């Protein structure tokens, strides 16, 4: 169960980082990385990692609950 908890914690930390950076890109006058394409790419990568970690933790939690 500790492995599932670790994945869930990493998932929510990644989500928090992604939402914080998204918020900063919205309120900032210019781009954070100097280019809006790079800002968008950064957010896509972060939320993709969030989705993958959420999927892994969900699968592990489902496997643990079968027993």
C-alpha cells in the first residue's frame, strides 16, 4: 500500500505544480519561458506526467483491492 500512496502523492504534487505554472502563465504579462509555445509544451508535459502517474496509481490501487 505504500507504493500506491507514493504514486498518489507524486500525482497530486505534479497536479499542484502544473496548476501553479498554469496560473502563473495566465497572470503574467509575458511568457514564463520566453515563448508561448514552450509554455504550452511545458504544461502539456506536466499534465501528461500527471495522467500517467494517476493511471499507475489507479491500477495499483485496483490490484490491491482485489484481494
